[in-house]
C-alpha cells in the first residue's frame, strides 16, 4: 500500500477490526500515523500495549461521525475479513464514507462468493459470516453510499478472496482498473446474478457428507484410527453438518495452546497437542482447515513414517 499509493508521515491509516495491531504495527514502523478500531477490549489492549492507538468500539455511522467531529479522517481505511462479518453492512459502508478523507482509499478483503460456490466451501457458512459477497454486490453496496470501486485483487486467502479498492465517487484522481471489469465479467459469465448459479449447491454439500461419513464408518469397521488436524470454525461446521462425533474421530490436534484440552462443540471431539499424533500413529489425519492443506501436509509429513495418509474432505473427498 505504501509503495502503491505513497503514504507517508502526513497520512493517516485507520484499520477497522484491527485485532491486536498486527498489521498496523508495520505502518507505524514506517512512521505513518495509525488508528485501530477493535470492539474486543482484551485484544485491543494488546495493541495499545504496543503503542498503537486503538478505539474500543464497533464501527458504523455513529462511531465514524464521532471520529470525524474530532477531526479524525482516513487516507487509507482498511479492513480484512470484517466486511462479511458485520450485521448491518449498509451502516458499516456508510460509516466508511463519512470517515474517508476526500482523496482517501478504502481497501477491504473478504472471501469471494464465487470461490465458495465453485469449490463447494459450504463449511465457511457459519455464525461469524452475515454476508457472502460477490464483487458485483459489493460494488452496488458501495455505490449506494457514494463510493466507487476502482480496482480489485484476487488473492488466495481463505480459499480465494477479493481485495477491493474504493474511493469517493466525486474523487477523480484515480482511474478505474481493467482488473475490476475482468472480475465483474467473470462473475457475469458464470451467471452469478441468476438463481440457476446456486442450484445444486446443497447436493454438492450432501455428497461430501456421504463420502466422509461412509469413509469413517468403513475405517471404524476395519479398526483403523482416524484423527483430525485444526480446531477451526469451518471444521466444526463440517463435522456437525455430517453428524460426526468422537466415536468416529478420536481426537483433533491444534497448535493453539488455548484450544488444547477442550472439546469441539457438539461433536465433543477432544482437542489435543500434536504430540498425540506421534504417540498414537493414526492411519488417517483429516485436515479440517483445507485452505491451509499444503502447509499442514508439509508440517505433518512425518505421518508417512508409519504409512499415514491425509484426508481432504472439501471441495470433494480425497485421500492424499
């Protein structure tokens, strides 16, 4: 962003859902003034302990108006994986319109609905996500608030995301990128603005359920051990949709110590440290956060020492 748009010590970078200040710290290191907005007090405190100014509140028109009255405006207003998480997306975008300086830039990242449908990512449909967004839909929501998309990047995060760039409609300092029309054309060609595009989505999810449960029952009958990796939200959605309990998957390992020695909700599968894999040597390890499968396969490559195999349930069931 700094190289592309030339932000410097006279600019102001504001991040919505700034978490523990992880991203803002790098702007601050470059001498660019920053402000974080984070509703979770204990997480915001971590950022403040790093010297990153943080407002503990939810973002919308009310907070944006309050900040503007204090002469705070954003030259770069960014938010990663927050646009799909807000209950009132119109109020959220209207707030961005208020806080953005006249020639400022908004950049937002969110999972791309096209990837969700094309790659059967039904397990990302869970409580944190209020919206499932296409580039076209976001363009319409922003336009309704007097904001205009001028560029977009397709990025691999979360199984395929978009990073959109927006500005005030009245700001003529930036031209519209060809990349934006390319992505919009791709969505149109797939028929994303028609109901037909979404037909068959339920059936594809059901196929994964049938394949995974059949596989697990078969392994149980053959006295094979099956574990899982990654106590992720998407994993819970998958397991609970499939009705899988701790009688079919013995345990799940996770690197996060805060998740260890607890249980996955509803399935009641215990969450343990990776040591347990080496101790029990299961024949199969199911990778629940499939979006990180390459690095997980690399990290757990030692299971091949006992002829262990990986199972990737989505987009279609496969054994690696």
